């Protein structure tokens, strides 16, 4: 092969022509959805079960009923103390009482651009994040961000086409990705954050060996300032891919979308997340796709105005994680990069609107359901459990929430109910709390389980051993091992959201000091909360649930 290649002989071209281009053995398969298929399957299943039941005698039917009852009891039974004692355990004495810290130095580059550095052993690799402030953008333009970020990496520049750009990135760096960061700042002294508090950044994240840092920064600069946004075919392709990906995700990950719908009722961050990733984003994508196909100049103008608005040194920040000696050597290169960025937004940039988030109408706290073509459901319900500005024993509440998730909800939603997953989560920063199930054959029965969760938690007699394991599990979540670049990312999030080491230590102390009284206090707070519902499920399951509900869920068809 090498000899043929060295002699100039074409090696791959004839194979591609023979096997692909000129290959006449082609089968085109068109798949057409059948709206009645689910009902046909259900009818066959009912018929099979009715025939099996008709063939049974009274004693056989009684055996089935007894076996089912025995199975339910076994599924919900607690493991014996003897069985639990055979499992090796980590105890409270094995846990570190002090939080882990990530070394972080805050300084400024030329023009006052903030620089966060994290000196950590990185084996000669430099991890760099270039962040641009998105706060200047009006809310109406937020759905554009995913398309814009994708074009930065996939549309090429004036000097490099899309393929050449990707090859250059692969040859000179360990990868460059573009995304967004959307976080809620914590309140004063660790209180629940303000509903309109938002940290919103475009993040260009790259890694390279230290000698290739100038190459990586050059590529980042070209992508940010010179990306070929006038790429209609690529934009249409990306929007079609996003639309198809979301339609598939509604069926496979409906719990995520239901969770976003619940979060959009509590905070601006939740609202913006749903607008850029959820059902609202899906509706926006369909509109953008129509515009991209029928009125490309108007969509291009919006993309270019977006770039002109965010590309400015006064909204720039850099986060760097690397070996200590590499950081000092990187600063002149970072200064040069900053100096080449536009000093201010473009003349036609969007004007800054500092009050936009406080004026944002959050999603109404109304029950809702989306009909999807699926044999399983995704059932979520949530509330704001802690109010903005409130300071509480969030660490102990998080332990109780986690125990509720892995105990009562696991047993009833997952084991006995047959769902692939089920649990709950508390967000101390937003004060939000939510139940959710994954690939759930039930709907109203799961909502009934959620409604009974507070009573189940308050009535449970948690033993000292069970409490210790709940605390250990929570600390395990806090102390997951991180790579150096992940530590740098974690420290960046703390910096942006105002989380201090003292706040993290207080939370950890609360976790370690959790008591049975904290479980009862959490249960009482949950009992007083009013849950709102968001469900993604089959039309048949929604109709059956609504037949049992005093107030039916309003149903929308999403796909």
C-alpha cells in the first residue's frame, strides 16, 4: 500500500467509486409513522391477557393474585439488619470534615479583563476558557445562541473552510468547543438566590500542550471574530439536525424537558434554560428553520448583530488551568489575544438592558401535559420549597431529599411501579424542588406517590445506621473525583455565582450534622408545598389519568 501510494497510484478513489459512487445495489427504505399502531399493540395485548385469564380456573387466578401481593410486599420490604451488616461500609469517622479547595488566583490582563488561574498538575496541558458576556442580548435572541455556537466551529472562516478549520483544530490542539453557561448566583450569606439573578456566558473551551497555546488562541480569535456566519446550507442543516434531535429526545428523555418546564416557573435561569433547550426552544427552532430557508438575509443579520454585541473586551473573561510554571508563560500570550479583541460592541449592537430579567414573566404555575408517541411516561411535579433570600439548613435538607429519592421513591416508583427510574432533587440556590420519573408505565399512580411522599418521610423511623449511610452518600456526591480541568471548571462556577469557601464549608457541616429531626422538618415543609405538574406521556395514559383526576391535565401535542 505504501509503495503504491508513494508511486502516485490512486488507492482509495477506485474503491470509493466501485463500492459507493457507482454501486448499483441500493435499497431506499421510507418509514411512515402509523398513528394507530400503539392501539393495535394494546388491543393484541388485551386479547392475549383475556385469553390467558379465560383459560385459568378459580384456584389458578387466586394463585396469581397471591403471588402478585407477595411480590409487592417483597419489593417494598426493608432489608434486615443482618443482611445489611454483611455489606462493607464507610462511616462518618472516615469522612473529611473540611471542604476541598481549588487554588484560584484572580488578576487582570490588559484592559482590565479578568483572569482566573488555577495552578494544578496538568502534565504540560493548558486548559483555557474564553468567556463572553451574554447579558447584553435581549431575551428574544437567546434561542439563536445554539445555532451561533455551532456555526463558530462548523462553518469555517474567511481563510479556512469548515474542513480545513477542523483539521487545524485537530492538528494543533486537543479540541475546541463552544457552548453557553447559564447559572444562578447564590444569595447573600448562602441564601436562596434572587429569581432574576443570572450569569450568562458564551464559553469557548480549548486545550493544548503549552507550546501550542498561541496556535489555540489564534484559532479561538478567528472563530470568534471571523467565522463564516453567511453559511445558509450549513445553518439549515444544523437547524434540521437540532429539530430532529429534540423530537427524538422528547421520546427518550422526557423527564429532562419536564424538569425544565418546572424550573421555568421559579427563576429567570430556569426560564432561559427552557427557552434555549426545552419545548419553547423546539418551537423557536421551527421558526428559525423557516426563516433560514425563506428569508436567510434576515436571520444572517440577527446572527451578525449577535456577534457584534458580545465580541467586546469589556465583557471578556479568561479561565486558565495548567501547571504553575506554564501559567506565568501564558500571560503574555493571553494579553496579546485580549488586545486583538474588539474594544467595545459594534455600532449596531443590542443595547444593554440590565432590568430585563426582573421584568421577565416566568412560566405560570399551572399543571400541564404533552402528548408524545410513546408507551411510557415521564412524570414530574415540583414547587419552590424555599423562598428567595431565605437561609435554612440546606445541607440537612439535601440529605433528606436524597434519602427520599433513594428510599421511598426508588421502592415505589422504580421497584414496585416498574419505571426505569424515579427520584427527587433539591436545588438550594433556587429553592426549587422536583419529583420525576423516567420511562414510567404509570402516570396518575406516580403523582399519587409524590403526593404521599411527605407523609412517608415523616412517618419513617430512620435508624442511626440508615442516617449515617444517607450522610455518607451525600458527602460522596460532594467529593466526586475530578480531573484538573474539571476542578478549574468547578472553581470558575464558584467564582461566577458567588459561592465562597465559607458557604461550602457551612453546607458540609450541615450535611455532617444532619439528624432525624431534619428529616421531619423537611417532610413538614414538603407537606405544606403546593406541587405543580408537568408530564410527557402517551395520549392513552393521559386520557386514563384525566378520567381519574378532579381537575384534568390540559394536554398539548408536541410532535
